[in-house]
């Protein structure tokens, strides 16, 4: 009888240890999942900021290109006026 009781106790202790290890593994996996979700959220925020920065650079580039065209357009208009004055 003592041998059977010892065997059940050992089996019970082994199951408890396995259950504790499984719970610890689940807890670790959940922690890693939360950390991964936080990293993904940060990466999404960083990507959104990068997209805004890219848009700002594109807008500045477009404004610069337009600003460079202004003198040429004004010069063309002035040359046309001079040409019109000469014809008169």
C-alpha cells in the first residue's frame, strides 16, 4: 500500500511540476506577445511619421521647383513686353 501511495504521490508531483512549467511557458509566451504587439505599434507609428516626413520633403521639393520657375516665367513675360514695345 505504501508503494502505491508513493507512486501516486510521485505521479501527482510530476504532473504538478509539468503543469507549473506549462503555466510558466504560457506566461512567457504571453509576455512576448505583448512585447511584440508594442513593438508593432511603435513600428506603425514610426512608419506613419516617416510617411509624413517624406510628404514634407516632397512638398518642399515641389515648392522649390515652383520657386525656381517664377523668375523664368517673369523673365519670359518681361521679354514678351519688350518685344511688343519694339514692334510698336
